[in-house]
C-alpha cells in the first residue's frame, strides 16, 4: 500500500503548494482527490491532516479559506473517494479499523531495542548523511514558516515533524514497521531544498551557507552510492553483514518453518496451527494458503469480526503451536487449559545466519477463543520479537478477567 500512498500524498502536497503559488482555489479540489486516494491506499495518510490544518489556519489567509466553499468541497471529495472503506467497515463491524487500533494502543514496556531499530532504520532508508541534513533543514523550515506564517514552510515541515515525532514516541514501546514512515520523507527532501535556497537570502554567514550546500551534495552523492551498494548487497552478495536485525532477512526463510510444520501436522494428526506473533501468523497463512486454519491466539481484538477460520477443524482437535523462542515460555499460556507437548525446534536461517529459532509443540485439551472479552489478556496482549513481555502486566489483566482464582494464583503467575 505504501507504493500507492506515497505518490498520492506527494501529489496532495504539490496541489496545496500550487494553491499557494497561484491563488486559484480550484487546487483545493485536486488536493482533496489526492488525499482521498492516499487514504484509500493506507490509513497512515491521516497523519498528514495536521499539516493541512496548520497550512489552512496558521497563515494570515485563514479567514479567506474558512469562509470559502473550496476547502470543504475538498474534504467532501476525500471522503467520497474513501467511502468504499467506510462502507465495507460499517458492514463488517469496523473490522479493519479495530485491527489497526488494537495494535496502536497495545500495552508494552519501554524498549531501547525498538528505539534503536527505529533510528537505525531511518538512517538506512534515508541515508547516513541525508537524514541529519533533512532533519536540520526541516527544523529550520518549521521555525521560519511558523514565525512568518509562510504556508509552504508550515505545510512541508509539519508533514514531516508530526509523523516523525509520533513514530519515535511509538518506537519507545513498539517495533515501528520498516515502511511506516516512508511517506513523510519526500516532504522532508523538499523542505531541506527550500532551506538551502533561503539561507543566503536571510543573510546567514557565507561559511555556514557553503557548508550547508557541501553537506547537501555529499548527502545526495553518498545516498546514490548507498542505494547502489544496498541493491548489489541484496541481489548479488552471499553474506549477511547485519545479522538478525537485517530487515530482508527478517522476512526470509519461513519456508523452512512451514515445511517442518507440515511434516508435524502429518505425523501428529493436528488439524490447525496456533501462533503468538503476527509475522509468523501472516507467513504461515501465506505458505499454507488455506490448507489448515492458522490462528494467532493473542491480540484477538485485531481479528474480531473476521470470517470463521474453520472452527470445525479446530474445536476438539489437536493443534500445532509454532512460536519463536522464548515466546513459547510465555505466562500467557497459563491462562488457558492447553496441554503442550514439545516436538522439535526449527531454525529459520538466511545466508547462513540463524534469524530465529522456533518451537513446535502439540496442543491438546483446548479450543482457542476467537472473541475474548476486552478485559482478557488474549484480547489485547501482544508479543514483541524475542521478548517474553511483562508478567506483571499479564497478571494484572488476568486478575481483572479471572478474579475467581484469587491473589495467590496471581502472585504465582507473576513470579513465573
């Protein structure tokens, strides 16, 4: 969806810039069309809304546009284009909105690992020299734009800073996806380029201006070289130089896990597969392609309202648990009646590096609840890769959902 959203989002920003340059209010209509197409591609396009609001209300022209029909017609056009998503969700109990919302509000502990991954990923995506050049240019453009109430500076800088700060905040407790922030960087490049032009006009010292242009050239040249190097690394090189944090390696090798899972399904007679993380769930769904039901037993709030995955093959049948270590030792399992029999361990490798180790276990004596109550840990609780989570959080949720077991059992669960 990012491939479609990014050009539509850029086209929306372009239309608003043309609105400022020409003064022709009909550019609002084009901006509304492109905004609707961006939203139709991916929900994260909504994060550009603060930039559009600031673009409309902060400059001195706010009274003109608030009393003009064109911004409101643009909003209506965006809504009409996005309407198929709203209609489908209204018919399906708002399933896709809840699917995304549960993940956004899931409870996690502070993790310096996810923060480091987010910052490192931005350096990799934007460029080791380009990222600081762009962020400094955006910051200066924001200060200049809001001080002088200049519409384009406000629009472009806000389109970068608001999503970037939000994703950085989420990275404190959640792994931010590789592609989530990509849509904001085109606006960042434009803001940085504008800043280079404005520095000499504002009378900045010649040494600083020359240094800024020098760093911009280095950023572009090194960025092109970096893109070529990365392309050759992933297409032609046989090594894994990044280890387990490699973003491509993180998506590779699941055919090894799926093949061993298929063998165990045949040996044990299990008729369904259980997982405890979304990536494994998605990959196994892809590889098995409907042959057997695949269930993510936790974070069930994301899946409510979805079609029956095949309960006739799940209820009162043995299942196969496929989970990353150490997720297989989650206290979450103590909230179920499942009996687990270890079968084997499977290593998922990429270019000779073990990316993850999976535990395959036979599940008996339990049928997963597909629609648990919102107070249940199975409704919201999510597993981070390589993280067994917080027993205290699980115990607190368990106490709310199953108070009849008493504080003694909760204390025992917490100690585990």
